[in-house]
C-alpha cells in the first residue's frame, strides 16, 4: 500500500521533479560556460546546444505541470458572467477541444519522430540523433492530455476546486482589499453621522 502511494505521489509530481532537475542543470551549465569564457577564454563547444535542448524540454514539461495545476493561459473572464453550471460546462467543452488537439498532436509527433524523421539527422555539436531531442513532443502532449483528464475528473467527479494558484491568490487578495475598503468606508460613514 505504501509503495503504491509513493508511486502515485511520484507520478503526480513527475513534471515538477523533472522541471527542477532540468532548470538546475541548464542554469549550472550556462554559469559554467560564462565562467569558462570570462576567466579561461575557453568555450565549451556543446554547452550552449545542450542548454538550449534542456530549456526546450523544461518548457514542455512546465506546460504539462501548468495543465496539472489548471494554470494554463486561457481567457476566462466570460465565464465569470455566466451561471456556475454554464461556466463549468463551457470550461469542460473547451477542455475537450484542448484534449482532442493534444491527442492529435501526440499522434502527429509520434509519427514524425518514429516514422518520418531522417535517422541520420543529428545535433550539430553533440552528435545526438535529433529523434531523442524531438521525443519531448509526444511525451509532453501525452502528459498534458493525462493532466487535462485528471483536472476535469477532480472538478466534475470529486468536486475539488482545481484552480490556478496565482488566480486563487489574486481573488483572495481582491476579497481582502474589498473587505478592508468596506470596513474603512463604514468607519467614515459612522463619523459623518455624528
């Protein structure tokens, strides 16, 4: 039971772990590259290329992490004007379109990487087959698809309010500001009545 819980926890946070690792590696690599250039007049030939590929992988895993947190950029102001049930159904329909796009892109990118890509196409300085670099496309979009289903399951079946942490914090701050303005306004009204 504990082992399955650990596996589930790892899967729920896999994008976060990968993003942290990639960020640490490519920032360290760029720092070493800068120090090497400035102090030793030597440039690591493969450093910038590897850092670029790591950054691309970081961005795609970050997109999947954002999908898990319901933090993807999307236009949502129109949902605030609708009744809650209509807004929920509208968001679900939008997520179905997003899911369909992702699954189609998984198919296209998988086909490209494994069937259509030139096997002899390699990175310029490292000589790594580009197939391994482009493998991020089907992986990331498949993970995003899983996260979209997961978020909608939590919202619609479990009743969990999955919201972007930043937007939730902004709403909390706005409510706090409104409360403080109302308290200040009521104090002013009280002094006017005297």
